[in-house]
């Protein structure tokens, strides 16, 4: 599967919590838990069930980078804490890659933010993204 999303993680559905309109899908990816929110219709059409293989797609522009993050004090379901693996400045934006557990997640942030946060290889940081920013895909 080819997509424009920079972050593509394959894993297994470990839980599905149904709501009135949407379902909360929990995926286990390389020892890390990712949470997505999709419509019940999507859950059915994708054939999602506990034990099913699925992928989580997250656009790099949907990933927020935080330093000194306390995951218990933010509402975002997905907080991947690790260290900065790479910082690649551009004309306007900077691509930041964070290594968290077994995952490498890319974020696109402004150059000003990268400078203000003091991001450099080896810096502790977290990649943060909402469950509604996760696209679930199956083969």
C-alpha cells in the first residue's frame, strides 16, 4: 500500500469500543499502543475485529512535538515518548523524527517551533496526535 502519509504502522487490533456513532480502535504496533477513532461504518467495511491485522496512518503535519511532556495532563490519546532521532530544517518547516519504543514517527513543525523547543538529535521529546487523526487501513 502506498500513501502520502509519512507515518505508516502495521499492527493488530487489540480492542474495539463501540459508541453511538464512532468506534475506538486500539492497535498494538511493535509493543506500542495506538488509538484511532473511526465511524462504526468504517469498522464494519474494513472488517475490523480483535485479532485482525490493520495499519495506522498518521500525516506528519498532524503530529505535535512536545518536550517536558506529562501525558497525564493532556487530552490526546496518543503520546509516544522517546528521543529525537533526526531534525531536518527546510525553508519554512522542519521535519522532526522521534524514536519511541520500536517506532520512528515523523512530524512537520515550524522552524520557529523547532528552535524554541531546542530540538536536536538525542533530545527527549514526545510525538502527540489525536485518535481522530489516525486513519485505519487494511490490505
